[in-house]
């Protein structure tokens, strides 16, 4: 039985990442990624993330052939939770067969700090007052309609590496 999770346990130690686009032939040109970007992301992923860590991917994990993702998934450390992005086009059962747990988009969480968080692939506009939106999708493209409560997790603006939720939220904590 295939299912999309409505409830997962996210804390300050949870790793966040978005828009890795593994096997996307044109993404390097679209987003000015450096040579060797796939290896860089994979090396950074496995440098920071340890087996057993929770990794929350905000969409666009990989494109390309099914076999490519089947070969990639076992190389990625951590327990992977995925909000499907516009390029994550495989069926739920396929992702689940790789040990990837799917999460509904958007996913809302009341953080232990009292912050109200909404995780999504695409930025949420308009954004309700008091909400922080952690998202991907826009890569390194300016989005003037977004405000200070939109937090871009796209890999191009995050040093091609995952970030701990607690570190991302630090500037918003009082």
C-alpha cells in the first residue's frame, strides 16, 4: 500500500535540502552550477548526513532514468523524506521501493520554538501572517514577490549542501 505521510517528526537536527536535480542534463546551464555539481552534492550530502539522520528534501530530487535513481538512492546516507517537486514524476510506489518516504505538500509544523513553519516545494504566495515558508523550486533566481518569511532551501543558494533545520531557523528565533 502506497501512502503519503501527514505526520513526521522534525527537530532542529533534521537536515533540509532541495532541488538537487540529480541526472538533469540542463540544470547546470539553467542555474550556473559548477563543473562536477552532482559529485559535489553527493559528497556534501554524505559528509554532513550520517546513517539514521532524518533528511527532508523539499522536491526535485532527481530526473532521468528510473535506473539512475535506483542506483543513486543507496548512496545517499540518512532516512530520506521527500515532498515531491514538479520534476519528481515517478509513482509513489517507486519512491517507496527505494526507501524514500513521501510527505504531503505543503507540510505544516509547529516548531518547538513556537515558530509556525510550512514546508513546500514551490513558495507559498500569499503567505499567511506569522508563518515561515521553507521552500525550494526557485533555485538562484530572484523572486521579488517573496518576502523575509520565505526561506529558500534550493541547493544553489545553500552551498550545494544540506542544512540543519535549527541552523536555518536561527535568524528567526528571538
